[in-house]
C-alpha cells in the first residue's frame, strides 16, 4: 500500500514508522526541513513524553475528548509508550507526578529514537503541499505542481500554537476540503490576561488556590503561579486556561491563604494584631504576604500602610480577611493562541472513528494527534495522545 503521512511530528513519526516497518510504502511530508521541531522544545528541552499512570487516571487528565480517546489510550498505554522507546534504545526516568523523561534529559534523544523507528520511511522535507483530494479510490497530493498518488492519507499536522515549529494550522485546510468540521481553535495551557497588576510581574506564589466561576460552575486550582507582564502563568494558571478557554463568563480570584479557613485566618489576624498593636499594619501584611504584594494588597483593602495596627477597625479587619481569601483578578481573556502549549478545538470528533482514526466522511483518510479536537493537562499527556492515536491508526489500518 502507498501511504502518505502529512506531518513529521510526534504523531506522524509514530504512525509512519509502524506502517513502514510492516512493509508499507510510506512517504512522510513535512514543510519543515527536519522532523520533530516541536518535540525538540517540549518539556523545556527535556521532553516529558508520557505520564506513567494507569489509563483511568490518564483519562482524568484529558480536558476534551476523554471518551473519544479511551480506546486508543487503553490500546497504547503509557507503559507501552515507555517500552516502545526502550525498544528503540531510549532509557527513561519517571519524576514527580509520574512524568516520564528520557534518562539523558534531552528531547533530541526522543527524536533520534523516532528517527531510528522511521528508517524505512521516505521523507519529503521542505514540501509545500498545495492540495490533497480523492480521485476514485486514490488520493492525489499536489506538491510543487507535481501529482503524487496514494492509497491512504494520514493527516498529522498538529495544532496552531507555537507556529514557528511548523504547526501553523495549514493542515486543517486539508481536513476542511474533505468536508470535516473544524471546531473553533482556542488556546489551552496558556497564560491568562489580567488587568491592572503589571507591578506584580515576576512575583511567583506557591500554595495558593486560583478560584474560578466558569459559566456559573466553580473550579479550584491549587499550587504555583506567577505574575507576567500582562497577567498570570505557571502551573495553576495554565491548567485553569484549559477550562475557561471556551467559557462565556469567567470570574477569577485568588485564595492567598487556602490552608486556613475564614475562622482560623481571622484568629491568626487577631493574634498578629495583638502581638503588634503599636506597629504599622505593613508589618502584619509582610508577615502574611510576599513584600511586592503588600502595597497592592493595601490599596485593595483601602488601608494606608503606615496606619497603626491598634487603629484598624473591625470592618477593616473583615476586609483584610475577605481580600486574603478572595483576591479578585480582573480577567480579560487568554494570551494569543500562539502562546498556548496546545491547541484546543480542531477536527470534530464525531466525524472520526476513535478506534482506527479513519474519517467517517472519506474512506482511506485518517486524522491523528493534536489536530483533533482533544487536549489534556501538562504532564506528558498531550504527547501520549499523539503517540496513542498514531499507534491505533497504524495498527488498525
Ligand atoms: C513549548 C511546548 C512544550 C510542550 N511540552 C510538552 C511536554 O513536555 N509533554 C507533552 O506531552 N506535550 C508537550 N507539548 C505538547 C506537544 O508537543 C504536542 O501536543 C504534540 O507535539 C502534538 O503532536 P502532533 O504530532 O499532533 O503535532 P506536532 O508535533 O505539532 O507535529 C505536526 C507536524 O506537522 C507539520 N505540518 C503542519 N502543517 C503542515 C503542512 N501543511 N504540510 C506539511 N507539514 C505540516 C509541522 O511542521 C509539524 O512537524 C508541548 C508543546 C509546546 C508548544
């Protein structure tokens, strides 16, 4: 069989190698000059290539497409992924939160392993495909004015974020031309824009809870975050972005003291006030908050920093308490989609068979990886999705 794979990223390389190794004639196209450009920058250059957990737990980290991905994640589990890379000579290690990395900490070693896997694949790099269409039972790919024919086509062109890596969204055009619905593309795992807190840029907070009221539904994200030039980023902000990216109404706030409920925090304030009666309130604030947050916090609660603790009214103490537990963030959207670690949205899942990844609209056409309307949290889940969808596609073709 003559098979064209468009995209030499995580999904395209996995599928190409599997098919070529069983004797199919596979040509893998990429408009980049080499394979795995996005893979190279994953995991800050270390490539967190899967998450070594059970499929059930894995699926709970999928934000969109959980049901659709069930079959492929069970068919090619995170353990299978580790074994697959080991069979290609790549040793791995598992870190906090079951995150699997190459032992060498080098994403380039993951790419090299995939290149070894693809030694029977014919690559066409730097290729600008103008169009792909079906003529009878055959697919025709127009490349630099030349017509190439194939029995099967796999689209593995990724999303639209970090477009400099090659995933510039041009692949969706091919899917659309075959009649597929492309659901709105929105950023996921993306920094969040917050108005009016520029002065906090660079401040990172640990052990805080980012609280969201998302289209009327409450969600909380506990952990670390940091303030950026235009808003917030870091683990909990990125996670939160994946849940608010399609919402109509979003309200965000921070619980700066999540370990203490209102009563306990009030008791702590009373104790602090009692011990520091004759000091300025700034002294108490500094014991509760990082110093760069103190002036912003004082302005929020409307109390001058040089006000004496013994002059703080009951009403003011209540405001301090409420602001510590519910520090409102003026949400004004997400960063540009190019800044998202993954793209949410893409090829409508009801149009694709979740076992084979064959299009339900066009026989012989397959769609895998991030171009599908699936996305997951950070921790190696998104690459595992790319590998698992590619695996099931190749295995069942
Ligand atoms: C900074 C960053 C860090 C990340 N870190 C992690 C991590 O540590 N762990 C994790 O699980 N996930 C991570 N991800 C997400 C992960 O990289 C992607 O989900 C994954 O690469 C998707 O694989 P894919 O094969 O579907 O798409 P891609 O890897 O994007 O590959 C698509 C390929 O198709 C090619 N292509 C596109 N259009 C065309 C066209 N028209 N013609 C020819 N070729 C085309 C592109 O050049 C590209 O090579 C990270 C993402 C980013 C941006």
